[in-house]
C-alpha cells in the first residue's frame, strides 16, 4: 500500500506544480512581489519576441527539472520499499 501512495504522491506533485505555474503565468496565482516560476515566465514573455530567451527558459527548465527529480526520487523510494507500481 505504501509504494502506491508514494508513487501517486510524486505524480500529484508534478501535476500540482504544473498547474500552479500555469495559473501564475495567467496572472491567477501569487501576486507579483512574490517570486513564482509561472509569473517569471509571464514577465519574460515580451523578451522572447525580442530574442531574449534566457529569462523565460530558466524558470521553465526549473519547473521541468523539479518535476522530473521528484518523480525519479519517488520511484526510487517506491522500489526500495518493495513494490512494482504499474
């Protein structure tokens, strides 16, 4: 039972993080003084047209790396506890 809960929790973390970044990108998340990856991508959106990709690329890559890292760690913990979650 524990491996299933751990695997589901890590998958849910990825979904929640992506939804939080998406809402912040749309302006429905945290307010501007607070740092948030979605808000950072939104602020850098105008720079993409001008050719400045790095201010938008860094927070986007951070979101992807955070989700992948948590999923890999969660899968490793699930395997160590003992259970193949298919």
